[in-house]
C-alpha cells in the first residue's frame, strides 16, 4: 500500500491530536483518564471532518532527542488503540522528538496505518541538539515486525 492508496485525496487533511503531558513528562498532572477523554473527543471530531488523524506526545516537552521512556510508549499505545478502535479514517503515530522505532512499534501494535518521523534521513540541529535520521533502524524494524505501516 502507498500513501496514495491510504489517502485518495491528493491533498489530505490530517487532524493532529496533541496529547496532554503523559506520565513521566514534567507537566503530567496525574490524570491519565482526562488524556484519554480529550484524545477520544478530538478523534471523534476529526473522524467527521478530516482524511486522517495523527497522534503526538506534543505536551511532553522538553523532548528526548531520540528514544523516549517506556512509560511514554505504554501511554501512547493505550491511548492510540482507543482512537484506532473508534474512527474510520487512517491513524498515524509521531513520537516526539524523533523516536521512529517507538512510533513503528506502537503503530504496528495498535493497528495504525502510518507514522511520521521528524528527522528520518540526514541531520538537523534542533533545540534537543543534533538529531540524526536513522532510517536504517526504522526500515529494519518494520521488516522484523512484518508491518504494513507506512512511513
């Protein structure tokens, strides 16, 4: 499958669910249920008016430059599965700042269709320092998982 098959609209509108701070993040307020509720409410709106949805741990700043901790992966997986089960549009995962492996694993496990990777190739100087793309890791993980998730 290609992106063109996933989104028949040549210029798809993708709604972004910016998750509230997750467990382990400095701004996490201890109320995981509120994060679920907000994500599901936003997903139901985006399901009606967009061609797809992407879920990001946007409020987890300051971001890890590469690998996120297991509590982030666990929370994003649980929330993302709830969203995938409630919508008809394609769902994607972006684990900020640049954890493509976590995004691929989460997307594969929850039945999401695509991931976004901020820096997949080359390198970027960002507020987290120098971030280098690791496409080789993402593609090898996708092969190992026998995943159909698009990048």
